C-alpha cells in the first residue's frame, strides 16, 4: 500500500525532482608572506688572498733591501733610507693583517629599486672593507710626502700643510667607504678627500718645483720626474676607489689587485728609485749630526748614582 502511494505521487509530480544541494565550506585563504630582501655578498676570494700574501712578501724584501742600502752610507746621511724603510715595513704589516683576515669589516648597504607599477624593492649588499689599508696609508703617505719635500727643500710650513691635507684625504676616504647609500655621506666625504688631494698637489707641483729648481737643474729634473710619477700613481687611487667601494662595479678581488699594483709602484719602486738616484746627486744630501748621529753626548747626559758634590 505504501508502495502504491509512492508510485502515484511520482505520477502526479511535474517537473524534475529536487536534488540535494551540497553545502559550501569556507576555504581558508593563505596569509601573505614576507619575502626577505636578497643579500649580495661581495667578499675576498682566492685570487685576492694570494695577492695580499704576494705583496706582503714583496714589502718585506723591499724593507730588507732598503735597510741594506742604508748600511752603505754614514748614519748622518741615512734620513731618506730610514723614512723609505719605514714606509715598506708599515705596508708589510698592513698586508699581513689583511692576508690573515684582520683589519677588515663588512659594510652593509641597502639599495632601493623604484618601480612604476609595483612596490619598491630593496637589495642588501654586504661588501668587505679593508680598513687596515687606510691605516697603512695614514702612516705611509705622510712619509712619502716627507721624502719628496726634503728632496725639493720645502720649508716646514709647506711640509706641515701638505701632510695635514694628506691625512685629511685618507681619513675622509675611510669615512666614504662606510658611507650610507642615498645620503651625502659616501660621495660627500669622497669630494672632501679629492679637495684635500688638490691641496697636496699644489704644495708639491708649485712650491716643491720652485724649491727644487733653486737647488740645481739636476735636482729639479729628478724631483719633477719622481714627483710626477708619484702624483700619477696617487691619482689612480681615487679612481679605483670610485669604481670599487664607491659604485661597487669592481669585485673585492679586483680591488685588492688594483691597489696592490699601485702600492708596489708607490712604495718599493718609488723607494729604490729615490735611494739609488739620490746617492748620485750630492745636492740632495741631508747631513744630520747631534743626537741623530751621536746620541747623547757628555753634556746633558743623565747620570745615575753620582753625588752632586763629588
């Protein structure tokens, strides 16, 4: 009977039978993820490390050679030898520090990439800065200037101003190496360093040339040659800095190799040229007596254990 009622109901129903509907379940949406800024590491490689060790050895050999040359002249005339030997010894210490991983820090730079239709993106660059190199230059470049100033016969005032400008040039170059992107720090310090370098050039090219010519034509010719050589080498340093630390278009290894070539030219090559040529030009001799040559004499020496009335 129940079956008959169901059959009659189906016969009287018009249209399709209602179908059961599925209930929709909420699909959880994924949370937005924060993508960290990509990091580019610019560190020293094998070529750079080998270069640092090679230059360290060259500086040690040059120091030994300059010391040996100093033994061939009286102590009164060793001023050039002492200064030049100190230059290469300081450079050797600096290169040993860099070769063993000391005297280096990492400068973290954030670079912003502006996009027209999408949010700006950022890239972090971690680049090694060998600050031991700047310590080296702060000590050795004044000694190089002192060599040239004594050769030309500059007075104390010009020597002091040239060395002060040189130290400012090196220190502001160090500040620029750690300067932040998008601020006046990096290129502002770099500009100050270049201005200080122009002061150094003025003292050597103008005052130094005039003083050297007053000595003799031979001294003037030698000074123009070695001072011109030095200024050309020194001018290459800020160019390398701008390509390397400044714009980061040169790898750390490339930076090390470039500075290594310049350092070898500016220190051992400069030194051997100066000492050998100076020995053949008597007008360039500087005789130092007194304490430099003889130490404390009988007068003014400190006596210990003597009675005043004895």
